[in-house]
C-alpha cells in the first residue's frame, strides 16, 4: 500500500467514524441535553466555511485587474508583426 493509499484509507475511516458518532449522538436518548449543540456546531462550521469561500471569491474578483479588450490586443500583435514582415 502506497503512502497516498494509506492516507486515503485513514481519511475514509475517520469520516465514517465521525459520521457514525454524529448519528448516534443525534438520536441517542441519553444525549438529549446536548442535542442542540450536536446540530449547532457543525451547522456553524459549515456556514462559516461557505461564507469564507464566498468572501475569498469576492475579494479575488474585486482585486483582479481587468483584462485588455480584444481589439487592443489584436492591434498590438499586428503592429509587432509588421516590422518582421518587411
């Protein structure tokens, strides 16, 4: 087994274990007092992650310079080609 396969197996087993523990914690009657937190914490993490990704996309779009219009680009390439042809 390669290192990548071992890492993949570890990630798989961790995810399956967390999913099982989450479901057990959500529906186990003895844990009813913390059921709100079992729902609220992953929801908060997911919401924050989605908002962070959205903010990153917005920041990237806002700070990326605009590309040159196509007409200017073709004019520049034509001017560069003219001296070479002569």
